[in-house]
C-alpha cells in the first residue's frame, strides 16, 4: 500500500500524454470483458492456459476494449451535460 501511495504522489504533477489517456480509457473495458474473452478461448486453447491462450485472449481483449471506447464511451461522454456555469469565466459578474 505504501508503494502504491508513493507512485500516486510521484505522478501527481506529471503531465499525461496520449498513451496515459488511452491506458486510462481502456482500463475499465478491459476489467469488464477479460474474463468473458478468456472463457471464449478456454475450449479452443485448452484448460492449460498456454502462452498461445494468453496471446489470443490478450489481443482480443485489447481490441474489444478499444472498440468499446471508440464506439460507446467517447460518443456518450460528448452527450454528458455540462455543469451550470462551466462556460463562464471565473471573474465574470453573475447577472442577478
């Protein structure tokens, strides 16, 4: 737990890049579908969980997660309502 806290604190002020954003976007879809994809490959690859099983299931998990982000997550995030006053400047007087 201390190591995790140290990583979070050390990365707090670091600017995030495209890879960081994509990794963050993919994290929840990967979490949601990795067991389902693994179940799809259980019979064709056997129950031994070989390296072949890992490569196929990992590649398909990343592909499906990316498709979920592109086709579902990003379009839905554009539809979210913005909080009241989000477009105002901080110093602008409120009319009222």
